C-alpha cells in the first residue's frame, strides 16, 4: 500500500462546545482551543478533527448547519478560525473539518426557500413527498425518535429528516445541490484546512422508491433504503474527481451501517473515493431489543472478532480508522475498561490495545486523561436530543421502567462524552468561569489535565509515549496484523510483523490475574502499564507490548 502522512498520524477530536471556554459564557470556543494548542502539541498529536463550528441554531449541537461558510457566534468568528488554523499549522498540527452534507438546518436559506412553494428554484434541494392516505409518505422512523417525515402545511407535503425535524435531508440526486456542496468544500480547502471528516456520508443516496421499512418498535427501519444507496459511490467519486483529488488532504467517512465489503468500496486505495471510514460494529456490540439503549457489558471474544475482521479484511485494500470513543459514544474507560478501582490501568491498557493496531488512531478529548462517563442521575442533566427523545419514547410509549432507562442513559448516552474537558481543580474544572452549558463531571478534582501534566506516570504521559512509538516504529504503521488467543475471553492479544521484526501485544480486559503461555525469548518490552512486567501472567487490566528482534 502507498505511504501517506495520514497513515502515520494520530488524530485528536475536539468537541468545541465542551473543550475550553475563553469568555465565561459557559460554552467552549475557538479562542479556548487556541489557548490549548501547546497542550496538544506536547501530547504529540498530528491532526485535530474539529466537530462542527459552522453557524447553527444548535438543535443537534452544531450538526444542523444554517450557514456552511460562517462560524457559530458562540464559538467566535472567521477571524478567530483563521488564527486557529495559522497557530495550529505553526505547530505542525493539521486541522480537518466536520463536513455535514446529508442534511442542513431547517433555518438554512436553501430550506427556507424550498418550503415556500412547489415551484421555488430550491424546492428540489430537499426530499419532498405527498402524503399517503392522510398520513406520512411511508412508515420510516427518524433515528432521533418519531416519524422521519415532517408535514409542512405551506405546500401540504412532507419533507424527509433521518435525524431531527430541524435537519431536513438534502436531495443529492439534484446536480445543483452537489455543485453547491463542492463549491463550499473548495472554499474551505483554499482557506487551508487539511481535510474532512464526513458526517453520515453513507446516507446521502436514498432508494428512489421510498418503500416501507420493517417495523422495529413504532416505526419502519429506513436504514436499508438510505444507507449505501444506489448512487453513493458515484457521488463520492464525483466529489473526489472535482474536489478532493485537487488537494493534499485526508478524508474519513462516518459510514453508518457499513459492511466490510462496502468499506472496501468507500476506502479502497484504487477507488478514488475516501481515505478511510469509521465502522461501528464494535461500538454496537452491546445493542439489545431497544437498540443501543442497554447496559450490558461488551463480550470480549465478540469484540476481538470485529477488530480481526476489519484488520484482516482491509489488509492491502484500504486503511482502518481506529477509535474507542467520540462525541456520539460513551467514555472509553467506562464502556470497555474499569472506571473505578482500575481506571488508570484500564485507560492505559485501552490505549495500548488500540494504538498499536494497524490504522490511524483517533483520541477523543479527555480520553488521554481517562475521563469517565458523566454520572448524571436526573433527566434534567441531559442535553442530548437523541437521549431525551429516547427516554420519553421508551418510558412513556414502550413501557420501560424510568430507573432502567436512566441506567441505559448513564451507560451509553452521547452526553457522557460531552461533559466539559477537565483542565484543573478550579471551579468547573477550569473549563469556564461562567455556568457550563452542561454539568461538569463531579470527579474533576481527581481527574484533570493539570495534575497529569506533572505526573510522569499519568495516563496523559502514557499517551505521549504511545504517540511517540507510532512516530518512531515503522512496524506500528506498516506491519501486518494477526490476532492471537482468539478464544480467550480475558486477553486481547495480537502481533504485528514487518520483515524480520515482530511486535506482540497482550491486553488483559479483566480485573483478575490471567495466566498465558509467555512470550518468545529475545523480547524487549516496548511499553507496559505496570512496572516489572514480563512474567507468565497479566495483572488486572495489564497491557504489555513486546518487541521481538528475531523469530523462527
């Protein structure tokens, strides 16, 4: 496979609303991000992925965009962004933007025009349908709850919204829509941004028949008719040809419902579409009868099967995007590790497990500190539209007990990842001098950046070492991947091989001592999260990586 700067990079996701507030209004902003660039430079990351900072009414925290070429006033202005780009580039940190083009806000000028009349020039920028038998055009359910169709009495028709009713889906079958989007992308790239993370990009092409979906709960499932639709690859190839290929940038697609075979189309090196995609099989392993709303632990054997499938399946074809968490997922240490007694060990273990695999690793803000789930106990603490809608639908309509649903929210709500970054022990964790838009996790006096910067054994400094290893060890970037101990329900083990070098990685996902066969002779410890490792057993949540000089 070809070399590329983004294959050797480590990416750090910033959720601006929760990162750092410079002006005391309780909302993170661009100046706050600028003030923390040296913190990120010291960590060693190469790329910042910025969640949306565009003008937005904030129905879905910036993923409902009303102006693609303006900055949300709460975050600052374009001059602030230009300074962020300049200051990041001075520090050799690239910036990729969140590209949200499956839908806009209903307050975008295109949609305001579109809903005025059936003859409006912008009417066909969105997906409008006549009702059927006095009801919605079909039975699809929105992924944020309720119907996926919203009635608009101005023209007596319905528009499609896979997410919030304030997020109408764009009609990508309209060439004018695509050209407007490409024009906007070029504008940002000419400004100097280094690429795009493409939000739900697998949903842009819909089945033109708009058939009813299989009923799950109250509504029909739209996924088979919206994900990987008939023209999605045609449109991405067009985007690549007209925009992406003209610049030295990186792209990663959020590809809901993606299979390995589809991923090879999106991210195959010979396909001229995207550089890599996010797949979600590992984060969806805990799903149950209410979808993601569950509090069951993740089965380690199943988790390993997912990683093995993607690591081996894309070998020589495409590139993996590696992540435990993001703004849509719970905190990694709470979901996959132990956020109590063994929080530090398990946070480091998860870092080793992910960062030494083949692919580009993504760190979600606070992951390098071992930040935990929010610990909210009341529905009023939540801000996430998906979580609030799910609570009302499951409790009030489907009969789930309120206490049970609160447990589910505490385990998997997106707000678990959205509590403010914990900078120090000052009021509100040093995030803001005002009232934060969402509550700060109460454990900030124990878990914060200021303390970890001073502690050589901290999770933060452990992550610095992991990032340094990726930059120094060619085997981590280019070596082949092979899963070991596949049937172990306790140890996640794999090896990387490049020429005459081998890396063996062992990670204990349990709070118990676990024995194993031992490693070959002539092995040096590359990194470990305990001191004096190297025996024939692993301590609770122990991680150890061996670099082997020769092997038979």
